[in-house]
C-alpha cells in the first residue's frame, strides 16, 4: 500500500514544473503498476499544445475552466469541473486555460518522470532503464 498527500510531492523530483503547467506525479513507471497518475494544473491565460504519440491519457477536470481543442478536426470542448476526456487516438490537442485548470491524469504506458515535451508536444517513450523507444 502506498499513501501520499499532494503536498508531500512539493519540491521533489515528482514535482515537475513548466511555464504553462505544474504536474505532481503520485505514481510513476518505477511503481510497476502499469500506469502513472498525476495531479496537473494548467495555468490561467495559457495555451498548451500537446500530442501524446506514445501514450494514452485520461484526464479528469476537478477545478477551473477552459477549452480543449482537437487540432486535427478543429473540434472544441468546454472544460469545467466534472469533465473527463480520453486521448485514446493519440490526438493532437491544445488546452486553453481561462482559469487555472486542476486535473487528475492517468498515463498508459506509465511515464518515468524524466520525459520532456518535444517541439511537437510529444513525450518520448522512456523505460525505467533509460532506454528511449521510437
């Protein structure tokens, strides 16, 4: 059993911050459970382009508001508390945060915590033994 309080992750290696977002990772690949679980905040007034070409992500919005844009179709979806979206087609997407958007996210395969978005918004597929897969 593993029990972690969100504030326990502050200022640790599991607290990853970028200009547009902050992600505190509760569960990572090293935990060996087949997924990773994150609490992520997308900052108000930002637009974040992402494309998880190597992962499936499920996102649950529990606070804040904004818009999710499917960059392939132009389709737009309101984000507000109680919204879930599943990126099961490796969808290229943009999140526009009107307010800070607080989310709980699950990734499969799990992230290691060392991934960095590339110029296309993609996380590379990294395994625990530091191998990068194409």
